[in-house]
């Protein structure tokens, strides 16, 4: 039975739960993940959608410098953040290591799927002139562990679909079996009765999903 | 299946839109320009599936190069994954027969349309929608995943060819279940106080309502109109609100859950007789001007179309779902609303 404060046992989350989890995720990220700009909550205030708490999380203009040198020491990406509040002018003074590096910009949206009752990650990449990046180019920006995961797994794959609210093609990460690994995450933790508090749902979810696209969250967020 | 249900399904599968397809003038490389091609498009089908009928008419007129095919209606690029009948109901307030569309073989607008690699893309979209519908109805998509590859192929082929007989033979293999089954199954589950289902379909969690796959397409106008011809054209997809979310079907004793109830559950600001604002935060609820009734502040549902039929909103929703859904088990609803005025 899903009551207000708990995540349902089967690894899914309600719309209301998603809003709560999103707030908690964004707040912890802002506090503990200082190498990135904060996520913003984009309310769905389109005329025909008046439910108060509906919206999605947005993290935009994350720069990934794709160097021509293939040998990256670790799996983590060289990520610089181009922070700008929406109202301010975009600041492009980014640390560029190497003149040959080409800056790729990424936007990430975490959107609730009412059908599957889990979050979905939408993302897109573009170069500094705004031209969209193809999936081939994007794959080169992903950690190499992800690429093999994508190619051979039944867990995740990337498809191109219309963004549910923005009428543009975005890439979507399909974590089929999301609710299974959320269930595993709740069972392997010390939560009472294996029920994860809803506030931690998105953090747990992102700890897996984010890694596929090279976004790591600090361990402190999971506490 | 009851006799009238059989009739309804036939009606759906036989429904078609006459199209008049014009080659975009920038791609006419022959003189004289080719005349438009006339095609009868199945309502439950998809535009890319018609290309093999249309291309022969135009191939001699095309400039050299590779094809990347897309359609537009009065300049609006058409989303190929929306069934043709739904596009027609949504974009043509006053039905235009034949429906004049423009076909392009070059210059795919990939900034607004997701890519389409012909029949494979359309099939993938269909199967995906079927899985999503299954997930909504059953709580998982095992029924679709457990279908053999051949059965899935045959199912798709039956839809592609508009072969209702083949589809009817195959649909028991999908094991989808309709609303009535859902309610009696859940009733028996709660009465036995057990999460072990005795039926083939498994349920996730204890849910008191049934979830119905619905795709809602909402067009909004700001002024009242006398005739449908006066409804302004759509220039971009941003003018249409697309809601892909299930309807929670509430079953209460002595009450009938109508089509109106279903739509209002998805569009709460068009509910009943409450005055609503246009949603600006902090504005609160404005009151209606009573004096001469001319100051309208509430939004209003002007028209609802499903499978080309203008629906009376008091029809029981279960009938609508069971009879008017598409082969992938989704109910596509086009709604024209008058937006709330400030």
C-alpha cells in the first residue's frame, strides 16, 4: 500500500512521491555535489496541466571536454560545469585544457513516467554552436564501461524519442528493470522492513543511472 | 465478443482517411510537375507505411540523392508515430476530405522530428506502445515479452495490413485482459487477502482502481467559435499538449465512470462548474461575472474526438475503451478546449 511517506515495496514511485524525492535529491546535490551546478525543478505550468506538484528536474549546459587522447586515467570524465542562472548571461570562460578539445554540452532532465511509475532520464548533447550531437558522438563521451553495458545489456539502452513536454527529439535512457534494482537497493540497505524512505528514492536511482552517463554522485548523498 | 462489440472493432479497423499527397515543390525536378497522389490511409495505420504506395508516383520527379521521407500538413511536420486517424482528428478541426498533405523526400527536420527508418521504426514504436499499455494494465509487460518472436511479427503484420481476422486470431496470445477482467480479478485478490494471483496475469501491489492506457492530445483555443472552420490553424506542436498518462478508472457502487470523468481526471482545470484561472501561481480563484454571463472565466471542453467520432461525454468510459482503442491497446483522445480566460 503506498502511503504518503514510503516508497512502494515493488520499486516504483507515485507522482507525489516523485515530487518529494526530487526536492530531496536537488537539495542534497546542491549541498554535497559541489563540482556541479544545482538541478532546477521545472514546474509544468502549461495551461492544461494544473496539478500543483508536477514538474521535472533539469541540469543543463554540462560541459564534457572530449579530448582526442583516448587514454583517460580513470573511468570518470573530465567534466566542467558551465553554471549560469537562467537570467544571467551565459559565461563561457571554461577551463580548457587543450586547444584541440572540443566542448560538448549536455542537458539532463529527470522526468516522471506515469505509465511505468518510475523516473526516466532524458538527455541531449550539442556543440557550442547549438548543433545536436549524434548518438555515435555521444557514445564517445560516455565512460567506456557504459558503452559495453549499453551494447550487451538488457538493463539499459538508449533510444531517441520526443521529450514528453518539449516537442523535440531527446535521447532517453531505458532502464528496463528500474523497479527491480530499486528493490535490490532497498533490500540490501538497513532500512526498516526494506522500505526505502521516498526522499532517498531518486538518490538511489541516480546512483545507478547517473553512472551510465558519467555523472557520479558523492557517497554522502546516499546517507 | 458481443455482436455490437464486433461491429465496433470492424468499424475501427475499416476506418480510413482519403489523402491527397503533394510532392513538395522544392523537390519537383521534372516538368510538368507530377499530379498529387491519392491514397486511402487506414486510421489505425501510420504515414510511413504508405510510402511504398506513394513513392512510385513521384520517383521520376525527384532530384538525385538519398531519401529521407517526411510529411507536413500546412507546414507542420507530422509526427510519424501518431496513428494517421489521430493526426487527422487533431489537426483538422473541420474534417478536410481529401486531406491534403505534402510529402518530402529530402531535408528531414531532425531538430523537430525523431528519425524514421521506414517500417522498422514504426514496428518498434508499435511494440513499445504495446508493452507500455501492458505495463499500465497488468503492472508488468510479461505478456508481451512472453510472446514468441513469430507471434509478435504476425501481430505487427496483421496491423500493418489491416487484417482484423489475423489480429483477432492472435490477440488471445497477448493475454492483455479488459477492464471487467481487471476488476473481478482484483476483487478476488483482495477478498482472499493474498498477493498470490490465481490467474495468469500478475498484479503489482494492491491497487483499488484499474489503470487504462490513454494518450490525450489537447488543442486549445482562446475564443469561442461558431463553426469548426473558424478554429485557427496549428503552426507548431507547442500549441498541442500531449499527455501520455493512464486514466485511473474508479469503480464506485451505483455510479458510472463516464468519458467526461476520465478526461477531467487528466485535465482537472476543466472539471465541472468551478471557476478556474489560467494557472498563474498565487492568483487564486477568480469569480465569474454574473451580470450578463458574457464574462467567461472557466475553461470548457468544446469537443472530444475518438476514431473520428465526436463523443458524447456521458458515455460509460468502459465502453469507450473496449470498443474504440487502437490495436496497441491505447485509447487516443483528441480534445479541443477553450482555455480559461483571465
